[in-house]
C-alpha cells in the first residue's frame, strides 16, 4: 500500500510539474556551469560560486546604470576574477614601440562610407591560450581571400602558434611577427593543422597553401585605418582589460596608450557614425555574436598597431 502511495504521488508530481522542478532546481551558478561545461571539486566549487555571484551582482549593477553606453552579460568568464581573466586570456602589457618601424604612406583620403566585413570570416574561440595575435592574422588572411574572390578558406591558427619563433605561442605574440611568418612560409588549412589551444612542437614540414604578397602598417590615424578598412579587414592590437563581460553597445572603457596593448583582434568595419566593428576570438557567446563596437578615434588603442595584408 505504501509503495502504491509513493508511486501515485510521483505520478501526480510529474504531471503537475513539481517533480521536474525538484530534481532540476539548480542554482544559477550550477546552471551556468552545466551550460559552459565547467566541472569543479567540492572545495573549488564554493570558491568559484562566490566569484560567479560577485560578477553577477556587478553585471546587474552596471546594467542598471543610465550613464553607460554598453551592456554587460553572463558568459564563459563568470567564475574568473578580473586578475585571472587578464592572466589567462590577455598578454602582459609590453612596450611595443620598437615593433613599429615603418612609416605610414601618405594617402589621399576619399569620402568614406560605412563598411561591414563580418560575413567574410568566422568567429573563433581561442580558449585558455593567449593566441588572439595569431587569430587576428589568420582571420585577416581568410577575409582577404574571400573578399578578393579567390575562395572561402579556413587558415590554420595553430600553425602560427606553434611555428612562429618570434612569438611565444600561448604566452602571447605580436601581429607583425605573425604576418612575417605567414608571408615567409604560408599557412596550411585548419583541417590539416587543427587548433588545440595549447603549445605543440611545430608540425610544419613544407610551405603552406595560403600566402600573402606582403603587409603594411596603416595605423597612427583613424582616417588611415578607415580608408584601408574600406578594402578589407585590418589586424589590430588593443587594450581589452575591461572586455571580460562586454555584451552589447558602444564601448570606450579602455586605454589608447600603446603600452596598454594586451590583445589582438580584427577590425572588420565601421558604421555611419564611424564606430569601429571589431571581431574577437572568444567565441560567439561573447559580445555581439563574437564582436564588439568601439567609439571612434583611437578607442582601446585600435590604431596603434594596425596592419593590413595585400
């Protein structure tokens, strides 16, 4: 009789929805961890849950403000402190002034109209590897091939990470060094040299399939970058210190100082108000489907280390 009563109550709870709620009544943190495939020991879980709740409160407070132009949102970085985020996903802020030794060619600026190259290369996810510098260049190559009408390609970013001896793999690098490597050696396809988000021994045994004729420094002026960006995307260095929870809107909470550069991305356009459109390499769940919009001028230092292939 007792077993029959338990079974009857179970059926009743299932049909009314109460049983479903009781076994799935997870906390926001647990739901986030499940969605993002995060697994922790019991001790670490408590620590990460505290960070998650702190970040969640900070995001909610930010989004209630009326004096900000962008929104924050939950993403894969919710259980990280900002210090951990900087350590895992951004490079140390090096003095890069010796990198740029090229003069900007004088160009006659034409009347500029908005341009958007977002559909010419796909958003990637670098994972816990400081390889934004390599994605910035490999995605630049992909878009160049697509826009020039050659073909849709998927160039190997891992090859740059493993084989560019001027840079430091998952410890960071520079877009100019990566461009040097691609011009000299060429890239294989990612299907032949897949991305694994960690350092490996270089597996390049012959020249790659996809080459560039060369590259040029086109930074120093927003109008110079706009002009060249009208042709195809531009590899840029930026300050991404406060990008951790960016969700949508126009962003300007960053430094324009060249020495603040700690990440690399791909400028893929600008709108009618001259706001930058930038493709990142933190997956499509971050930002505006993997992109961020920046205010005009040298926001986040976008014109400091801007290179374009040709």
